[in-house]
C-alpha cells in the first residue's frame, strides 16, 4: 500500500486551531466526530467550551493527544492536555510563534513601524559592509 501524502487526519485527540468566530486563534481538542462536516471540540485550557464545530472553521495541527478515548469528558481532556504539555508544545511551535509575531506587527503604531524600518536599515548596512569586507 503506498504511503499517504497526508500527515494530519481528523481524529479523536487531534489538536485543532479555531480559525473563525470569537474563539479564533485558540486551540482545542477533537473529543468526538459527529459526521463528515462537524466534530465536538473541547478546549478546557484555552477557554473554549465543549461544542459542535464545523471542520471548515478548524485548522488541524500536527499535535495529538495519544490516549484520549472517544467521547471523553472535559475533565479527562484537561488532565491529558496538562499531562502531555500540549499548550507548551503549541507555544514553542513555529506556527504559534509566527502567529504571535504577526499579531505583534499588526498592533504596532506608526512610530513603532518607523523604528522597525530604521532597525532594518541599520542591519542591512552592517551586513552590506561585512560582505564587502569579506569579499575584498
């Protein structure tokens, strides 16, 4: 049987990122699969109540709870999330760090963007001088 190109599957225990609505940007865990359009998600550590959610508003992450039974309650989900350190793993991931940097950049004021521009110009000047010195 050939190996699949897909690495992330909709499955019980999969950590998902909510992509739409007032809960956007928070992570949750798939607790139960309802049908091919919806799943029950639960995010006890991120403040997401247990609810039905459509897949089109979820992004599958590479993280997964390994021993989560089907239809597990909020208490079991919370215990396993804390035990496996899912929130810490998510915060250390490149995906989460990029989201934080985008949000930080988005919240800059005009003066903040000006300071970033000056820092980039200074860095570019230092790199240009170092390359010129190394090639000479």
